[in-house]
C-alpha cells in the first residue's frame, strides 16, 4: 500500500496532504510503455501506481516453437530500446525466452530496380536490432513491476474519471470500482485510443491512411538468415521480419500494409490460398510460404497530440503519437518517451520538485516532440512516395535508392539513426 502523501514544495508553497490513496505518479496503462515507465521510476523514493483495465498478470509464454506459437504482434527493437530494457532488468527474461537479432535489412521497390541493403557490419555493430514478441516484453516488464515494492498495481479495473484539483495542484482519479486516487503526475500510457487524453480534452491532428495492416506468422521454405526484408508494392509495403526457428523450420512475422478495399478479400482466403498470394507479393524471396497462423487486421491512422502535456499530466507513446508501421519505429519512439520522462522526473525529484511541475513536463515535451515529428513526417513521406505510380516518380525513387546505397557515409548515418544511436 502507498505510504502517506509527502508535501512537495512548489515555489516555496507546500502541497497539502490529500485524503485517500495518493501517489507521486499514477500511470494509466500497463502495456510496454506504461510498465516500462513504472519500473524506471521504481527504487527512487517515489510512490508509483500502475492502473490497467485488464488483469495485471504476465502473459503466458508457450514453450513450443511452431507457426502458431508466436504472438502476431512483434516489435523491431533498436539497440537503444534493448539497452533501456536491459537497464530496467527486463531484457534478461526476454533473451531467456526467445528473440531474434537481425543483422541485415533489404528494402526494394516492386515497380523497378531500386534496392538498398543495410548491414550491421557497416557501422561496426553486432546487430541492427531485435525482433521480439510484444507479449514477451510485457511479461518481462510485469515481472519487474511485481518485484518493485514501491509500485502499487490496480489491475482489472479501468479509469472512470480524472480531473484536476486546482487548490491542491493534484490530479484526481476515480476507478471503475470506486477507488479514488490522487497524483502529483498523471501519465497517460493507455494507447492510441487513450481515455485520459479524451477526458482531459487534449487536441490531436490525425487522419486515416486508407490502409489496414495484416499481421500473422508464417513458415517459409528457406532460412531468413537474420535479414529483415521489406517490399514496397503499389498497394502498400510488405515486411517479412525474422523469428527464431527450430528443427529446420523457418519462421517470419509479416506486416502487410494494404489498401482497405483489398484487405477483406485477402482475409477471406483459406490458408493455402493466402500463402500463395503472400508468396507472390513477396516474390517468393524465401521460397514457398508453407503455412500461416491466424491473420489479424487493424486500421492504420496517423495521430499526433498537439501538446503532450497539461498541468500535472503527460502523454507517452501511442497516447501521444501513432505512426505508420513501415519502419517499425512506433515502439522505439514510445520507449524513448519513457526514458526521457523518467529522466526528467528523477532529476526533479533530486531537486525536491513535484513530478508534475510545469518545468519538468515542458522539458520532456521539448526533448521528445521534435524527434517524434521528424520520424512521423519521414514515415509519412516514404509511404506517399512509394504510392506514386507516375513513371518519372518511379524512376527517381529507384535511382535514389541505388544512389543512397553507393554513398557509404550517408548510408552509415541512416543506419545509426534507425538504430537509435549516434
């Protein structure tokens, strides 16, 4: 249980002790970003609450390795994100379960000769990144949450209401079971459809891409060789991401972003017909697509909060921004939000400042908003560029891909940026 509320000092004034359960930080949403933030703040003389509508139980991780055993949702973690998870004590459990490093990446244009290759050896790194099932990340982080004595978990109970107590400079929350909480800082880590963002009327800029992403796991004929592959089709990009194999079987996670009007017909195909269509779209680069797990599709929408902060409130990860999955950067941007917010809150704590103090939150927004906007604009630009079918545009983008491949310093810079390192 949380200890009594400490009277933080703001501009020389003491915040009064609040009735009920009060915390320095309340995080709504216990997915990857929310759990990571809770663990990052643990052990630093802060009281932290983690609120999640679903039961807070680490997901079960099947021991079997077959096409149906993988989580259809995977993340391409950059070395920077892997390092953060290692610092949080979560990477060891992930690595002990399963993950797949990728050392090479191949990207090509379906309508021309444009192709570009990236290899970790070009920047002297052991890997470009790691493909990890989302449930493995969540499971490892929740185990860390369970070990932290200063994190109070409210699982299986959703957020009913939140509002600002102007007199006490605190955020007031009410959960669906009637539990009342107060927080010096409220963090929305509750995803793209964030209830916190909605309740507090954060403005967003957003639009539909007119695409849905089909995700599943497939078994392929030939080894992926630790290479992530992506083909840009007129209907949208198709990615084959490497997964661990077993007993001579080879697996990939696919993310096929495709125009809305084409998705339902693909989902209606039986497994054999879908595998054939997928293999054709991928030019059978890994031989025959032999089997696939159940398929899922979700709509793709660009969304960005005009502001990430309000007095006593911060948005992180998908609650603040969603991005096209073509480069797999969404989770990496979210984890960097977490790292920066935790750093600013802990620096403020060392100065005796309330975690929700305006200057702390302004620094967080300054450090993250620009980087996120640059990445979102780049991904949106790539998506739109590869949709263009006019012959001059196709010629230029193919020539551009070949040209970048020949410019070693530029290529190295692109690799380092994608890896999240300097």
